[in-house]
């Protein structure tokens, strides 16, 4: 198994730089399994939204496809899937949704925050 960095996934998805997109495609399509870490997922969402103007819906669809790709070993996949569900039904950032899921899995009863977009999401308490 090989770890994959955010920029490789971005080139593979967006294909805005032809040479790097081709190299990313060759690497990711050669049949090996790739580890996609939680940080990579959070960075990917941020880059797609801020750098490429992806809508929340398009980001959610992209994440869903990555999470469903058999060759990708997703770090804490169950938590990422739950965070994706939270992301879809709220206005919260994906990274915050994942943080809440990871904190609960680690034993935290709740996560305190000032972020109003997290109001009403299970596991968060607004200060």
C-alpha cells in the first residue's frame, strides 16, 4: 500500500494540469491500494471548494466516490462516512464534521465550539 497526497487526488479529479493529471491517473489506476488519510480528505474538500469553486453538492459527490473506491484504504472510513452525512445535512465544514465524529469515537461526550454552523449537529455544544 502507498499513501497518497492531496495534490495527486486534486490532479486526478480536476485534470487542470494535463501532465500531472496523466501521471496521477497512471499511478492511481495501476491496481495498487492507496491510503487516503483524514487530513487528505479535509485538505481535498478545502482545495475543491476554495481553489476550484466546487459546490457543497459536488464536493459531497466527490467524497462519496472516493470513499466508495475499492483501491482506496480510507483512514477511519466509518467516521469519514458519518462526517459526510453530517456535511450533507448541515452548513458545517467537512473538517468540523469529521472532528466531531473523531472526538466522539475517542470518548469525548461533546465538542465545544463557537462555530454556529455546528449548532444542532450531534456531539457539538455551542458556547
